C-alpha cells in the first residue's frame, strides 16, 4: 500500500492525532458550545414565552380599559341625561312660576281696574246727580229753545269743570 501513497506509521499517527483532537475538542469545545447553544435556545424560548405572556396581559388590560371606557361613556351619558332632565324640569318650573306670576299680575290688574272703574262710576254718579240738578234748575229758569239749551249745557259743563278744579 505504500505504492498507493499510504504510509502506515503516518496513517496511524494521523488517526491517533485525530482521535486525541476529537476527544479534546469534544470535551473542551463541543460540549461547551452545545451547552451555550442550548442555553441560548432556552433563553430565546423563555423570552418568547414572556413576550406571549406580556402580549396576553396587554390584551387583557386593553379589554379591561375598553370595558372601563364603555362604562365611563355610559356613566357620562347618564350624567348628561340627568343634567338635561334637571334643566328641563327647572325650565318647566320657572315657566310655570312665570305663568303663575303673570296670571296673578293680571288678576291684580283687573281688580285694580275694576276698583278704579267702580270708584269713577261712584264719583260720576255723585257728580252727575249734582250736574243734573243744576241743569234742571237752569232749565226751569229759562225756556228750552236750541240756543238756550246749548248755553245751558255749556254753562253746566263750565261750572262742573270749575267745581272740579277747586276741589282738587
């Protein structure tokens, strides 16, 4: 086999060196490299699990926040509706109060007008009686032609006007 280029003692030395190198590399390099790769794989797996856990917690928190937001919106709408209802109630109360005050004012004004009218009628009756008596006295003193009648009316009204201004 030497003709083929095999030198047995060199081949055995190569094989022995390769075996020693394989044992040394296996003990000092291959096992630590595999351990480092396993540790890295384990770290990556743990990181992925942690990321999944964080993602799930985030999704749960987002769902809770969405629920809280919906609840807050419902409460806000309820508060707005209560405020609107209270405002309408207050508006109705104020409207009723104003209407009642206006009605009371109208009743008072009508009573005042009626009292003033009654007072004026009483005064007119008392004065009209005097005017009628005065006119009758003057009619009796004169005959009733048209000019005399006009003069009597003017005289009675003038006397009534001067009597009124003197009383005031």
